[in-house]
C-alpha cells in the first residue's frame, strides 16, 4: 500500500497536469514513480549494494531499479517500456535526466502523461490490482 504522503504527492502531480502546469506535474510525479518502484522492489530484490573495502554502500538509481523488475517478477515488457521512457538516452527518451537536470524546456503534454501512466501502472501493483509472477529459486 502506498503511504499517504506519497499518494498525496502523486495526486498533486495529476492536479498540476489537469491545470496545464506540466513542469510541476513532471517534477512532482517522477520522484514518486521512483519511490513507488523502490518500495515495490525492496522485499523482492536487493536494492542496496553493501560496501566492499573502501567503496561505500550504494542504492540503485531508477535505471537499476527498472532493470531489476523482471527478477522481482514484474513483466519484462513493462520493464523495457519504463526503461525506454525514463532512462534510455540512446534509443528513445531519458525523461528522468531531462527533468531532473532541466535539459529540456517545457515538457510536452504527452510525455508528462506517460510519466503519470507509469505511476498508475506501479500503483496497480502497490494496491494489489495486479499480481507478480512467482520468484523462481536457482537450482
């Protein structure tokens, strides 16, 4: 289940979208998408790499989280779609960097809508409207 503050933030992103405040909608929605995904993956796959030697602990960023979705039982096609939309600069879009690093001006409405759709897709798992594939144990 999504914590209330996160749900309110995502709802605010939708409100901004419908008011035509596309920059605000994208800037509010994108971190929520990443946090929802992190929350969903945490019980199923490691998202923190333990320190080795002088290397500090690290937390998977959005790209790593998306790439670990199939191992956690999420459909590969959606993992690939989210990767192409949010973090793959070589093939399609990299909306995460475009938004977080202000690499583009005003975001096109349809791209902001895709970020919101990604949030809704992940919410459908968070609220049990979709089920995961069972995890397979290595032989």
